[in-house]
């Protein structure tokens, strides 16, 4: 691993998470995946990668973003290109492997960043685990939802 190439960090601002309204909260254990991904838990996120400025994104539907990261991680593990889109707009982040490096490019410009594949996969795992843990603490009914189990299964194949 080359110095300065390996950095990739992603975080979310738990206190900024918008709570689901009454009816949505009542349906949390039974809401289907699409409703959960697009209608629940908006929050602010930020990410940093070597070669790019720190990015701060507001009002992101966090479950959809986490799903996109998990699917991207699976694609990258298979040697393919991963891409995360946003529910709120038509922007995306692309993860393109080349050997042991991942080239990370935002559709809204600003250059291309790089990190090591293991760093990317472990950071996605850490981030998605923290998202689930945060939501579980705030809204225990989410643990009963089949989407929760699906995300846990997707996490199991990633490095810790």
C-alpha cells in the first residue's frame, strides 16, 4: 500500500437524523424495503478520500445510501464497478477497481480519489454497521423488519 493512497472515511450525523412521523414509525417493523430506503431516516453524511475534498451531503436517505454502498462493495469484491446513487437527486459516486486500488469519482466533479480495496471494504462495513446500530438504538422495532436482516447478511461478507 502506498502512503497517502489508502484513506477513505465516511460518517453520518446521528443527531441530524429526521425521525419518521407517527404512521411511518408505527409501520417500522413491517414497512417494505422500498419504503424504508426512500421514506425513512434522512440524515447528513460526509466522506473523505485521498485526492478529493471532504464532501458534506445533507438530507440523505441513509438506508438507501447504505444499501448502495453494500451493493457497491459486492461489485468491487467481484472485480466490477460499484456505484451509489442518491434518492434525493441524480448524482452518484462510482467505485472503479484497478488492481488493489479503487478509483472514486463523484458525478458532480472535483477529481478522482483513490484508496486501497481493503480500506474501502472495511470502511463500508464499519459505516453500515454503525448506521444499523444507531437506528436499532433509536427505533428497536427496526430490528424486526426483514430489511434489517437482509442488511446484516450483506454485511457478513465484508471484512470487519
